[in-house]
C-alpha cells in the first residue's frame, strides 16, 4: 500500500471541548502525519457544498447548523492506508456504536455531534482536500 492522503475535520463540538491537541496526538500515534492544517469557521454555503451528497437527507439542515455553530480544524493526513486508518481511529458515525478508545467513543455524545470527519474513499479524499486547501498549503514530508 502506497502512502495516501485523507481529509479530516475536528468538528465544532470537539473544538469547543478543547481537545484539538488530543485528537492530533491520536493521528500522530497512528503513524499519520499532518501535512496541512487550519482553523476556520464554515459559512453555510461552504458547509452545504461539503455535505452536498447528503442534501436530500432529513438530517441535512441540522448537520449544516452544527457544522457552522463554531470553528473547526481542517487537516490533510498522510500515511500508509491513511483513509482507512483515519476511519478506524475515528470509530463509527454513531458514538454509541464506536469501539472503545476511538475518537468518537471518547469525545462525542451523539450521531449529530460526533467530533470528527474523515474521507470515506480515495475519490472523496481528493475532492475534500481540494475543497479546503490549495496546493501551496500542503507541505509533504521532506525529511
Ligand atoms: P462524516 O462524513 O462526518 O465523516 O461522517 P460519516 O462518514 O461517518 O457519516 P455520513 O453518513 O457521511 O454522515 C455525515 C454526518 O451526518 C450526520 N448524520 N446524522 N441523524 C442521523 O441519522 C445522521 N446520520 C448522519 C453525522 O454527523 C455524520 O457524521
Ligand atoms: Mg461521510
């Protein structure tokens, strides 16, 4: 498996809980490198575009409300099998179903406010990275 990139968000609930650093530490402990990172407060338009695949779902309005409720950290993670590795570290979408020791089990309380996002495929990783970062904002490993 070649080195791969994935896109990640520390969602507003986790930023509000002051656990950005703890979540970043989990990425690093799993062998993922942070090669781009910034804090932003999403506009509704930006959040709606990001979650466009869920536009027709009943939870879409609540999801956009939540994602715009406070700042988020957005980052690009790089490493072996990064997409799957990040999904494993995050745990299931519903924190009630997430394995112990995962980000969502430890920091999230509900499916609506579930602490983190991670790309679910190479195609979405590419789209999501380009949605938030320009090429000159990504700093691959040099040493
Ligand atoms: P994400 O995209 O945020 O990483 O989460 P995911 O892949 O695990 O889940 P996805 O199906 O893509 O859903 C995106 C976000 O929508 C909210 N959601 N709410 N109330 C519900 O039944 C429901 N289902 C999904 C969650 O916040 C989920 O992270
Ligand atoms: Mg998803």
